[in-house]
């Protein structure tokens, strides 16, 4: 995955340590340094790093015209919940300490990282920490206690990347037996009132479609501003194929318009 990365020409990548955690500053073409996006990579909490998601992070940076802090949070099996959540919170607080105001910050990610971004927003809100101006989620995971939904049955034969069995295998590893009672392991069952505007996109051919639909529905009912779109024929985190697939590039362009709009507001 690392060898396959081809960030857009002109991208600048700078390693950085965030409270002992590995991270990268990724600045895509046209990105400015006066705003920052905390990006949380996917990989089911068992794999992935800033290096495996460098190209996608760079495209998000360029589209949103903001620097991306791509975080190497702790992974399974050594570090179950809430280790990754603690790391994401640490990174957000680190950005605040660097001088960024909340209205200059955004949190987002893909797959399990998108679910982690949602957990982070809820956790920060509950602790009274000023929230970023937006959150974004590509193909989010939203339930590690009872993973499932209609799409687990209706999309299982269509999804080329993720299977229901994979979700059911990694979910208990992430939840861990001591933390099984935490409401943040089912974040769409938590009151989402007070979260910033959210952008959610998902493919119609993925088993996690129901997770994204559930998040969009619960957030809207809680009075949160939601931009939600289902892409026909697309698969899990199809945005990572932007080098080859027009729909992937269009999705990232739509994300960029959302991000720029929030930062300008």
C-alpha cells in the first residue's frame, strides 16, 4: 500500500511527532497553512498508517485547501478501545496548542478512521472541548457492538473489499471485553446534538452502507446539518481510487467544496 501511493505533483510531506505518536503534515497543491484537517486513516484498526493513506490525504488537502495532519494512532491487537480515541483526542488538543482556533480545524477520515472521527467529536463535545467547524466521513463504521444492518445482507455479494465476517471479526477486537459497555462503541445510538456540520458519503455496493445511512439519519434528527450522498455502483472508500475513477475524483471535489465552505464560514 505504501509503494502504491502517488500523491499529486507538488505535494509536500513532513514527518512530525505528536505527543510520541507518529504523524505527517501533508500539504497538497494549493493548500494553505492557516487551517488544518485532522485525518484518521482506515484499516479496521488492525492496519494502515499515514504512509498508506498519503495520496488520499494529499487529495483531501488540495481539495479543501488546508493542511492535513495524518495521525498514526495505536492499532490492534495490542491497543483496543479506547487507545485510538485517546490518540485522536491528543492530536486535536495538540493542534489547538499549535495555535489553531476550533473554527480553523476539521476532523475526518475513512472507514474505521471515520468512525473514530465520530467518536472523537462526541467525546470532545461531552468534555466541553471546543469543537472543530466540521466533520467528514467516507464509508464510516458506526457500530462495534452489534455490527450489521440491511446492507450486510443485501450488499455482501457486491462489496469487493469488505465482508460481514471481517466486520464481525475486527469489531470485538476493537471493543475489548472491559470496554464493551462504552456508549461510544455505538456512536449512532448516542445523542448527536451539538455536533458541527457533517459530510458523509458512501458507495451503494458496500456492506457498510447501513452504517452511513444510520449516521446521517440520527444526526439529522438531532438537528445537525448533514450533507449525505450514496454513490451508485461504488465500493468501500472508493475515493482512494481517484487516480483512476472519475466518480472518486468528483466525490473528493464535493468534499473540498464542503470543507472550504465551512472554513470560510
